[in-house]
């Protein structure tokens, strides 16, 4: 479906200081090859009940968000007390990891080649 056919909703957010959180998590961006969208909204925040997870961000303070990198969008959002967004309601699913986290530790690799260790068997033969 073409985005221009989906109704856009203007949303105005306001916070008291730059130290106060907007209360939402942004995902995507041109550098991720995904449209900018709202991933999560924190209850009782300036964003609560104004934007929702899955909302696609079309404009940020009058600038087209379709070609913005994640970092550019983040900088625009962080450095303002009043934020004007234009969103398309519920257009995108939030991205969830499909696999669990990978833990790295200093344990030896169980797939090491025993030939590298030049191990000798009980009958003095070397394993290769």
C-alpha cells in the first residue's frame, strides 16, 4: 500500500526540560533500511496516549523522516522542548529479535582441532 494513501496524524508533544524523557523508543532509519517508527511508549510520559507502538514517523518538526538516519532523527528529537510529529497510525510492526542473545565468554572452544595439540595416544601414536 502506498504511504500517501494512509492518513497522517499530526501529534504535538511538549516537555518541561531537556533532561525529561519523551517516553518513547524510536526504531529504524535510512541507515537501517527501515522506516522510522515507534517501538515502545512509556506510561505517564509526555508521549503516553499520543503516539503508539507501530506508528510510522512521516515528519519530525516539518522535516521528511523517510530519508533520515536513526542518528539524525534522534538528534532532532533530543534537542527540542516541543516536538511536532506526523505519524501514520499502526503501520509498522515493532522489530523483535528472532534469536536469543549470544553470550561470549573465555571458555575454550569445544570444536578445536585435537591435531593442533599434538596429542599422543596410549600406544604412542599421534592423532592428526
